[in-house]
C-alpha cells in the first residue's frame, strides 16, 4: 500500500507555534490533507507528552491513532552548534529513557518542545541509537540551524557515527535535484516534511513523503526509511525550492537577492545596511562534487503548492476568505482529500470544478510555473499577471 507521511511538525509548546497545534486539530486537518501518518513532534515536553497519552490510542508499539490518522513518535533537538536533528523513536518507554539521558545536557527540555542540548551531533546519535531510534539532520541546507550551514560534510558533524545516519530532511528550500549534487548523500533516504507550526492546510503537509509499505505501522515505516524488504519511499512531494525562504542569497532586512560573488564582494552587507545571508542554492553549489544524477533508489520529487494557496492566487486574495473556503470544499467534496487533488486527480476531473485551477495544478506538476525566488527569510512568490493564466505559465 501507499501512504502519505509528514514526519516533522511542532506542538503548541515550541516557539512561534500556533496554540491550535493540538492532536484533535492536527488529526482533523491531516485527514483533510490526506496524510495517513504524521509525527507527534516535541515528545520530550512533559505537558505535550501528557496530551499525547490522553488523546492517542496505541495500535501497536510505536504506532498511535486518533480520528483515522496515525502518529509516529518524533522530536527535533538542537545540538551545541545550533544544528537541528530529527529523531524517530520506537516506543514511549524509549522516550522516557532518552528524555532522562538528554535532561542531563539540557536546561530547557521541560520548557521548549524543541530542546537545546549541550551535546555534539555524534553524541546525540550515540544516545539515540542506544534508545533504538533513528535520526537524521533536519532541513539540512538552510542557513540557520542546519548541518550544512555549520559543516562542509555530515562526517564532520557525526564523526564515527556518520554511517549510522538514517535519512536527511531536505527542507523547503531544497529538493532531490539539488541535494544529489553532493556525493556523500547518495546512500541516504531523503525526506520532504512540512516543519509545520500551524495545523492549517497551507502549512501542515505542504511537503510530505509517499511510502510503499505492507501495513500502516511504525515498523513498516522504519523498513521504508532503511529501504528494507521491498519497502521504500516512492515519491517526495513538496514546494518548488524557489518558494523556500532561504533558496537564494539575500538580505535579511530588505530581501534583495545577490549572487554569491556580489555578496562576497560586499562583505555580506547589503546597500540598505542589512546582513546578507547565503542561500541554499549557492551553498549547495559550493558543496557540489558531482553532477546531480540520481542513485537508483532515489524516488521522483513532485513539486506542488498547497491547494488553499492556489485558490487564493487565482482569486487574487488572502488564503482565508469565505469564497476561497467554498472553492476548497468543492474540490474536497469530489475528491477524497487535498493530496488526491494535487497529486492523483486527472486534469479532466479537476477541470469540471475550476479550469484555471486545474491548469495551474497541471502546470505545477510539470514544473512550468514562473517563480520569483525566496531568500533572506522571505518566501518566494508566483508571478501572477492580471491578464490571466497564460502570463504565469512558462
């Protein structure tokens, strides 16, 4: 069977996160999105863990459910170099075990859903493996709190545990075409996750993974991550990386985009006085040591945008309006969920509801949308003209 999974999100106990990030809301919105599995997030936070125990039903070890959506135990942590790591754990007993170990090295594990640890990446991996968990770098290329912002190689961070890394999360500003320029990543499974801080459909599941498994369980997901017994990732689905906030090198104050050469010549200071931050694209080009031919195990990457944003762009208004919601609901009445609309639906079926939106979805799938790239902390944008769709499809 094929399942859609978003491994990385946050609870209301993480910084800058919506108070609506509670399990009943997450479950409801995940079902509308079409996600079969989502990460619990922030599992070390005592109040969040208590909430999880009250709201989730255990299906089997490591697998929980509510409202028809299944959950897998996840948490993101920050190491002593401000690098973020995504962890997946097999049971609540292992959560307790790892919590007790990490508490020795954290001053905020009871306060922040994404805790800070006075440990290096290799020391974190050592402890995660002792707890029978799996781990990989989160949003690996972003210029803040990522492994490639700090190091030129995963090996420099993980040292003797480099071969124990199970996956790499691409982040919103990268995709498989970019990441496969780096030879040391050829054997790793790539994840595309939302890192959602709110449960709404333009955030939760804005990036996700499609896995081929036998059952909807933790053990089957682990086999897919490790590509064992015929289980694997069959597609990464996410934003065009140009839409990411850090895709291009840009000023973090006025968001002016610079070439890498210009930024270096300006000593990383914009004409407005703001700081220029190196973008994901330029960072990957620095690290590039081969052509981006994909290994045989690498699945395709489908570029999509959240349906709510597509509708808002077509109508020239904000995402949350009554008119947008009415159109969104028309699509969900005809199709099972949003993922079915974006990934699986035939053009003729989409056209029956709204031809312009059908044109947009098809063109996005085919990579034919004009995009002004993001950078410096501002998302990229689609170039919408008032004269109609033909002006913003290549």
